C-alpha cells in the first residue's frame, strides 16, 4: 500500500526584545547564570506581571506578515505543570483566545507552490535552562531565560513531505529575520521546531495517528527526522500494528527517533485564564500602523527580483533568503545594471567566500560598490572573467580596489588584435602535429590552442578575440 505523510509544525521563535515579556529583566544571551532575574520571573509570591508592549508589536508584525486575522481581544492563560526550570509552576501562554489565527504562507518545493495554513500564533514566556553534570548526580538551573518572550506559530497539517516541511521552516525563518523580530538561529535555539507527523493510505481523507518529534535543531535534522519517522510508521502499519500517539526525541547521533513520553493532553495542563493579566485589547489603529510599516517580505521581493531583473527563480530565491543579501545585490546594481552578472558573482564567489569563512553577509570582505567596480571591468572587457576571479580573491585579502590590483599586477586584458595575431601565429607554428590533426577534423583541439595562447599571455588575452583569430588562422 502507498502511504502519504501528513505533517504539521509548531515553531517557537524567541523575540528580540530588550526586556522580558512580563518584567524589565534583560534578555541578553550569555550572561552569568541567574543574573537577569527578578521576583516576577522567579515566580515569587505577591508580585504582578506587566505585559511588554514591544512583544505585542513584534507578534503583530509576524501575524500580519503571514496574513493572519488579529483578534481584537485575546487572553493569557496559565499552563500548569511541574518542572524545575519553571519557578512559578505554570507557564503564561495564550490558549483559548490567541492573538492571531488563520494565516498562510506559500512555499515552493521542486518548482511547484504549496499553500500552508497557519492555525494560530500566540505569545508565551520561555522557561529556564537546566544543565546536568555528566560525572556527578548534580543538575543546575539558570533562570535568565525564564520569561524571555516567545511566539508559537502552529501550522495546519497541510505539509506533505519532509522537503516541504524544510521549505516552510526556511520561509518562516526568512520572514522573522526580515521583520527583525527574531534572529532565527536553530542551533542556538532561538528558533525551535517540533514536527508532528502521521501517515495515511494515499488517496484517503482521514488522518492517521501522529507522533510529535522534538530536539530538531537544524534544517537537516528536521528533514532527516521526518523521513525516519515516516518510514518507521510505515513499518509499524505494514506489520499490522498501530502507531502510538506519543512524543519522540530525535537522536542525531543514531539517526533515529525514540519514544520519550506518551502525548500529554490539554486537560493535563489545567489551563485557566491568568487572573493577574487583563484581557489584551488591540486597537485597529495600531494594527494599521504595524501593517503600514511592514518591510517588503521575502516572497514579494523574490517575485520582484524575477520580474524586474529577469533573474531565474533559483537565483532570486537565494538572493532574497536574507534581507541584507538582497540589499547587497541591489546596492551592486546601483553601480552596474547587469543583474545576472552580479547575481552570478554574489552566488558564486561572494557566498563561496563567506561560507568557507563561516561568515555572514554583513561581514562581506568586499563592499557592494567595490564588487560593482570589479564587475564593470569585466563588463567593459578590461579584464576577463577568469582574471576577475583572481582580482576578487586579492580584493578580499587586501581590501584594495579592483582597478588598483589590475594596474599593479598588470592584468589588463590584451584586446589588441595584432598582438594576439602574433601570439596565435607563434602557437600555431610551435604545434604542427596538432594543427594537422585539427585540419583533419579534430576540431576539439581548439581548446588546446586556446589554452596555449592563454598560457603565453598569463590568462590576459581577450578570450573572444583569441577564439576568432585562432579559428581563422587554423582554417586557412
Ligand atoms: P496539540 O495541542 O497536541 O499541540 P494541535 O492540534 O495544536 O495539538 O496540533 C499540533 C500540530 O500537529 C499542528 O501543527 C497540527 O497541524 C499537527 N497535527 C495535528 N493532527 C495531525 C496529524 N494527524 N498528523 C500530522 N500532524 C498533525
Ligand atoms: Mg502543541
Ligand atoms: Zn525578571
């Protein structure tokens, strides 16, 4: 029997506000344990939470960016459970009245577009962090993260493959980063994903029993864990067994998921409205202000890059995956209006360099206007593309301008046809056997001759002229 996977993701994004969601403690990461705490986030009796307005604003940005309806009135609830990283004994979250519902995003997978619904987006507070001593029976708790604001984004079970889940996750990560509300770091846990997955016989409607996978801290793990879990469930069903609804933990070392606990139900948490916090009322004026100030979002930017610059969808996808990268690209175009040439150099040389160094675009070794200057030299044939690669590396290393490097190293392209004629003649005279073979039909040898001319000119001869002159001399 053929099965179809059904996937829904729950994403937690840590908001980049300066202070926590219900107190004035700093959210800065990496401080000494328990130094960013106060009676409110430590859950002392007799203190009251006060909602951080910035948290609401950031949540509104995300909700509007994903086409959600904003609820005029929403409410905070207490989600009760005991765990040592939760000093109050409950987490403040939104439950039956979340701030936003009914959103959607479009993602592209292998050239086709999928629409994925967003059930809800709500605000909540993060818990503290436990660390366990491997050698001793000791655990420590750090409450600096307690009360750091999160939004939870719950998707509809609209995703049908691990690749689509990855694409959806990437799309949401790009959006939160464009909005400047979250740094989107999966490895460091500021952007976390739990994946729910079930399978059903292809062509049927009813959903199968799902499992929820936790501990997915990279895009690769999300896709691998889903693949693993889909085949595991298939095997269970093939053996005439039944999938158990449970929470499973991805083990990146063993490349498998393992049962962690049976799935908790909402009633296990005894949710109830938090009596310390008033219902949250959002004025429509505020919504309109936030909507007006939204930046151009990744999907719109991508479409514009394709329409306005004639870029292939593949290029536009990469260039708009990061807002700063897109800006870098457009800054280059201010100095040279050759979109595809610029795109090739950004995707090839620049991103290649950054990846190799583990750096991001804001640490680019060459400014956009300097890269444009280099590409102008290619465009007006002062230097060849091959030489430009050498100049690029030298620019990245030394910080010198393209023109200066070209002059100092005497790299200007030889475009003087009589000079090239002479060099071609020398090469032709020096290789009589190859010339004979070429004339007898082995025209593939043209590459050999081009190579010889380039060697003689240390790569500086204009490749088009070399080709033309060689062909003419060889064919006479
Ligand atoms: P819970 O309250 O247990 O977290 P939700 O109904 O909020 O459950 O769903 C959580 C996530 O699981 C959502 O992203 C939803 O799309 C997904 N989901 C629900 N049912 C299924 C299913 N049968 N198969 C796969 N995913 C599912
Ligand atoms: Mg859930
Ligand atoms: Zn505090």
